[in-house]
């Protein structure tokens, strides 16, 4: 039997998913999972009703490859209100089967063999995997250690004649960082000066706290024509299983994305598209309520983990993750995550799973109930205080 494509050997399964499998094998019934970024809220009822109505009315066939027109028009209106940018719903917006599909198709459309793609590390793992699949070269640039923002000066040093793309993710998964406006402006100037494409992953755009405001890099001068904005309904509207997202960008890039996307998916789910339209039209009261609850959870978990001996916790201003530094206890984050699963019965994500710059950290999602978050934080505190001996089962 001939070997598989070599690109597959360079792509590893995400460690946050591997941790879930590991925890399941341990078999503890009281395990608390904080490793996956999935809202614990139910999808708001008006969205569910729209999905039901679509099925009942027989709206169960293929739609146009770009998505239904009313949804694209509603997205264009939302993007104009939030970013101040105008997108033509006929030529510059595509509805996708979630943001993962959007990211993969966009990277495949933009990156050629040998092209370099700047990825700020720690990073969302599919960025790296998609660049490898496109036969490009990921160029990993560590962010600042305290606020997890990119350093424009360090970015500039990594620019070469092969640099094609820059990935921007604010609010950021896994760190919870919100990139400052000055940082984004400096990155935008680099992109313009060196004629780079930019993918702006704005999946967590509504998840901003501490008085922060979401700013899209696409809104800076010269950026609209080179930036593809990727968005999703999954986190904002608690619609992860509906698999619905979108891309918005310049016509040339979007037309290329449309062709590449067609190789993996004919169109987004017709039912989910109707539900997404209802989300934009009727979901705001539910979103506001969920965001307030996330903020309450964020404060609780930050304060609780700050009391854990050996944990150095930066207060996140966005998304729904904390990224505590545990290196004074153990540099090997995978080892320490397994320790917490075994002894505290709490599942976290090893920081190294988000790039080498994430080593010595854990990603902890607070998209769980207040009760589970309180219990998990207390278990972690007691388990660490009882003694980290650096040993786990094999």
C-alpha cells in the first residue's frame, strides 16, 4: 500500500481534543470539562423555531453556493454597523459551514506552495494545519508575555519576499487577549507596506470586557481590499452544532474562496441558514444576556485561579478563555493537564497544543456553568496545594 500524503504527517490532532479522549478513558463520573470552547447555553428559542419552520416548510434542499440572499444581506448590514465597512452581498460575502470551513477555504485560496504565512503564537491550531495543507510555510511569531498582543517590530523582522499572509485573531483564542488599536494599526501598516493578505478571525467579536471595544483590522486605511473577515454564529448565538459561519472580503479573494470551498461543501445547511437569519433579526436580547453571564464567570474564574499557588493569571479582556502560566509548577503543560484530569477531575487544554509559545500554560474555558466553574477552581486549588510531584499515569 502506498503511503499517505506527507502533509498529513505534519498535522497533529489538537491536544485539547486529545485531552477529552484521555479524560474519558479515566472514567470519572464527576469530571468537569473546561478544555473545549463551547457555550453551555441552549440555542435561543426564536432561532430554534426558525430552524423548525424551515424543515416544516420543506426548505431542506441545496441553496445557492454563496448562501441565501436574505442572510447575506443581513450580514452586510451587520458588518456595516459593526465595522463601518460596506460589503456587496452578491459578490463579497459567502455563508459557510462554520468558521472552520471558512478559514480552511480562505487559506487554500490565498496560499501557494512555498508562501509564508505569519501566525501569532499561541494560535488557534487550524491556522497552522491549513497552511501546511496548502503547502505553505507557517511563520510563528510569539506575542508579548503579559498582554498576549503581537509585537509589530518583531513581525516586521520576519517579513520576507515570500510572505503572503498574516493571520489576526482578536479577541484571541486561546489567550483571551483583545489586540489594542495601536497594535492593529501598526500591523495594518505592515500589511499595506508589504502587500500582504490578512485573514481577520473575528469569531469572538462580541466577547469583549473591561470596557474594551472590538476593532477590526479591516477598518484601517488600505485594509478592506486585502482583508478577509471570518465570522461565526457558533459562539455568539450558542449555535455550535448548527455549523454556520461566513467570510466577507474583496471580490477577487472571495471568488477564489468560493471555488476552493466548493471542493469540500456545496453550500451551508439550508436549515441553519434560516436559523442564522433569525439569529441576526431576533437574537440580540439573548446575546446581551449571555455576554453578561460570561463576564460574571470570567471574573469568578480569574479571582479563583489567581489564588492557586503557582498560577500566574493574566485577566482576559475577550473571548471566553483564561491562559494561566503554570511554568513555576511544571513546564510540560500536557503533563500537568493530565495531572489535573487524574487528581482534580478537571479537564483543561495544554498550552503547547496552541504552539510552542503556549508551553508552560493551560487554556481554561469558562463557557461552563458557575457551579461547575466554582467546583473546578476549588478542586484545582486543593489538588495543587496537596502537592504537584510531577508524576502522572502512563
